[in-house]
């Protein structure tokens, strides 16, 4: 067995590893639902849009529960303090990522968005790709080369999200849109960029744990 995993998951047959992987898979599922929500948004009825947002809220609730369970079990674990903090940080980041995804869907409805623009669609793709890659990272982190490939891909996605955000903001403020629309899209862009940033932060937590092996 990999020494890091022996340290991270010393008993209860790697319970934290399984829980974190399941948590990440749930977040990735939410990201996929969100991408489909954005891609089909214009064709959906108001009722269907509300249902998709409700579906994301349900995933958010499940993620909140998973985070609570992980933290509760950490408090009753003999895992060493250093890794307890890392696992806690990763669980908190995963919860934050899903909260952000759900929040964007709710705000799109609240703001009365009728058609997500190309920048929002591009962000949705990046969020989905980043979350999928995080699943790969959690699935293969005992294989150092495979894990570092995933970390590199996530870093690349985060850099692309920064680039998309910069261009989107420049285009937004250079346009002749009214102030309300500018405020709406600025909020959405900022939230979407932060989601990708949080995925990248999560990959750093995993990378740091690997480095301490």
C-alpha cells in the first residue's frame, strides 16, 4: 500500500479516501448538470429551468451532508493532525465548489437571464472540465505521474478561466449594455471564475499531501 494512503487512511479501510472520492464525484455530477442547464437554457421553459436549479440544489444538499459526515468522522479519527487539516480543507473546498455552482444557477433565474452569452457557456465548460479532472486526480493520486498530469491540467483550466474572465470583463465594460445587465454579468463572471479557482485550490491541497508522503 502507498505510504501516504497508510498515513491518510490508517484504519476503517481507507474510509476518508472513499468518502472524498465520492464527494468529488458528486460535485462533478453537479457540474455536468450545470453545463447542460447553461447549454439548453434558452430552449427550456421557466418551469424546466426552475427544475434544473432545484436539481442542483439537491446535489448541493447532498454535498453539504457529505462534508458534515467527513468532518464529524475526522473529529473521532486517529489520523494525525497534519492530514486531518488537509482532509478538512479539501472537504470544505468541495462543499464551496458545489455551493458556487448552485448559486450561479439560482442567480440566473433571479436575474431573469433569457439567454446565457458565450462567455457564460465557456465558463460552464471550464467548470465541468475542471471538476471531471478533479475526479481523475482523486481516483489516481496513488499513481504519482498520473496525479501530476491531472494537477497540471487543472492548473491549465484555471489559467484559461482567468483569460476568459479578463476578456469577458473587458467586453462587458466596452459594450453599450445598460448598467443592470453589466452588474448581472459581472456577478456571474466573478462567481464562475471563483469556482474554477476553488477547484485549483483543491488540487493544490492534494498535491501538498502527496509532497508530504
